[in-house]
């Protein structure tokens, strides 16, 4: 655990907000690597002679900046990168279809295994996640989930992972919208519905949207920065970016919660 900003010991945490992919679920583990590889293929094909390491940094920054927003925006950003290099860009929807197909080969296969009962839910969960969820639920905390993934898919996957009952319907994901989608919109909807005070809320997430939003509200933010796919140690890349977004605490996973539960949740929640 890395403590970047010590939370106030007087906090009375009652509400816990979770991200889904990369925080609780590993079903889509590796999506960022798939997206960056696809973008790199398109840019390298332009033969600009750019240093590939620097080009990868550019691609990763674009992906990170737009994480939690409609994926089509990341594909639009790819089109912009192609045009900036005097290339002929495809339509963002065409890029999106390529990415969705690649992601479906991995995430889709994992979901199908769970549907068929051929895969154990624990294989698709962040280490320690179930025990931590059970711990929070047993102490009467209200659990919320906000995801940038399609809401119907998130609800099904939460059921397949046997976590849905702990959230009691408080599961929110992306819905089709003519105005586009942002996870930030979901988080605002949840926080307004709750009517929370900052001392009552803590969030867990691995992306910029939930971290920046909850940090701006003055509540405690915990960045989940596990090095995928095992998520047993910190990923320096994630640590740097979550710290820049305002994370108060960084953790690789939910293991060994007895070591840090009081730090995160306050003295009322010692194991």
C-alpha cells in the first residue's frame, strides 16, 4: 500500500463506490494493451520513422485521457493521430469494430466460460475482492458500482461473478445515448442520488474518471494499481497516473485487508 494523502481519522465511511473493469473484474483484463497494439499498428503502417517507444507513450496517454468515456472517442483520437501524420484515417466506427472484435476474443471467451460453468468466478476477480466485498456488506455499508461498460453486460457479469446480491441493485453502467457517454455522468448521478457528505464516501477504481470525480468532491479515493494479469504487485505506470488524478491511497489488489482496512475506512472498521 502507498499512502499519498492520509485520510482524516475521524471519517465515518458509510458508502463505497467501485469501478468494475480492472477494479473488481478481470474479465476485460488486457483491454488497454489490445487497444494500444491496434493503434500502434495503424500508426507504424504510416512509416513516419518515429521512435516507437515515444509513439507508444503518445498512444497510451491518449487512451488513458479518454478512459471512462465512450470508446468511440478513443477511436476518434486515433483518426486524429493518423491525420496528423498525413495519413488517410478510417472512420472511428471502423476502428471501433476492429477493437471490439479483438476484445470479444478474450473477454467474450471468459464470459462464455462463466455462463457455461466451465470457469471459476475467482479467476475473473481481482485478488481478494470477494472477501473484501463480503466484509463491507457484513458491516452495513452501502455498495455502489459505476462502470463505463454497457450496463446490461455489467449486470450480467456481476451475476456471473456472484457479486450482484451485495450491491442490491446499485449497479450502473453505460446506456445508449445520442449525446455520447461518460462514466463521470454515472458517478454524478450516483452521488447526487446518495446526497452524501465527503466523510461518508470512499471510492475504489483504476481509471481517471472515478478518481478525479471523487477527489474533487473531497472524499477518499483508492487507486487500484495492480500489474495485470496477476495484479499481485504495483504497476508503476498506473501508480503515476492515478496519483496525478488525485488518488489518496494506492493498492495492487484487495488482499491482506486486515493491514489497511482501518486506514481506508476509518477506525470503526478494524478487522
